[in-house]
C-alpha cells in the first residue's frame, strides 16, 4: 500500500461534515461543544441546525451531565472537546452519569496525543484511551483517516450506548478509499507479513505502513494491522497474526500504559503468550513543539519507526 504524505486532509473537518450529514437524516441527533466549536469543527452542525446545537462554554462537566439528561429523553447527543478535557476533566460525569446507566452519549475527543503540538503537555491527552476503556459499557474507537472517521461517526449514530471516539488535530493522509467499510467487530490487516505483527491505529497507521514498505525492501516482512476499535478488541485477528509471526509490536500516539499496547498485551497474555514491544509515550508528559517534530522525537514517524522495528527484529533473531 502506498501512502501519499504530501496529500493530507483534516480529519476534524471530516468529523464535522459527517456529523452534519447524519443530522439531516435523524433529528434526534443533538450536538454539544465547550467553547471549541471552531477547533472541533462542530460549528458546521451548529450553522446547519442551530436549534440542535448547544455551546456549553468552558463547562465540560455540565456538558456531559446535560448530554446524559438529553439521552435519557431519547436524544442522541454528540459532545465534543479536546480529548484532554473531554475525558480528564469529565471522568466522574462520564463514569456515573453516562456509562453507569449506559446512556446513548457519543463523546468525540479531538486533539488527541502529542500531535496537538505547540499547546504542550497540558493539552496533549496521552491517557484518554486508558481512562475510557476502563469504564464498563464504554466503546473506544480511534479512526486513522478521513474515510474511517466518516464511517465511525455514521456507525456511532446507529449504535446504542456510550462511545468514545478519538481523533487528531493534525491533518492525515488517506489510507482507505471509498470502498472501505468500518466493522466494529473486525480489525483490518492492511499489509500482510510473516516476520513481525505491528498493531496500531489513528494517525500512526500511515506512518507504520510507510515504515513497513521501507523494511520490506530489506527483507523484513511486517504485517500491519489497523486496530480502530480498542474496546471491544478483535482478539481473534490479533492472535491469528501473532501465531504467524510469533512477534508483536504496538504503536500508538498515547501512553504505553493503559492504551492499545496494554490491550494487546492483555489479550495475548490470556490467550496466546508472545513477546510484545510497545512503542508510544513512556511514563511522561508531552511537550510543546511542532507535530512532525514531536512524532519524530517520540519515535512515532515512519523513519524512526523503521529504525526501531529493525532493531527489535534483529534482537529477536539473535535471541532465537
């Protein structure tokens, strides 16, 4: 698969446009934001349906509690803010007001991971997936490109129950075309291989595919598996891949504690024990910088990923 990194698109814009499209089909959908509608792109829905859009101001806890109330009356609230504020500032309300009664509230956290960039550590959610996947009844999804984001938002409007969807601030290249259809029960093997199983999602998927292409030229065959649904995890696809390669690497724009890497480790530990290397943010906060520079610094861009995978693979070969 070839990735054109020069042609990037706004995944936030895809979110706003899709939200507006489904709003035309279902008048039960309402949208709430916390003074960030321009950044999250929910402004598109607000301009089209002002009577169903509510800017709650910088009061994210109130926003979540109000969304729970609307859901209890049959509405389908989509609420959005930066991932840091949508999950961290509102954890109590999400846990007790949304997930405990299993209300039909969709939480979309934009600006996830270090690719928030210059806003720095206070705005870079590196723990949000860990927080959300730990709550009963919550579904957690991390789309990789605009097409997958569109599919996920459409699915969310039909799915009954709490859902957390995490998207990035930075623009992303296309990975999937118009033929791609999201399946909540299935991970997607985007590149087949037999030496290494690489599991990832979000904006690091494109980087992983490019890294795999570089390594293929060196004779290292990397199977790249997109895991958009962190919870409930498609453990069958994970196990099938690792049975073939005997070696797993996870890549995520998130802390290696509690996120995708942890989910893969939990799955393999209980069903098919195997060596797993986790690539992501270690036990630390992010920092201010340009998104591309931060991806490189934390070893998440294609060049640094190729180097790290190469080193890990050679180490395993020497040990076996």
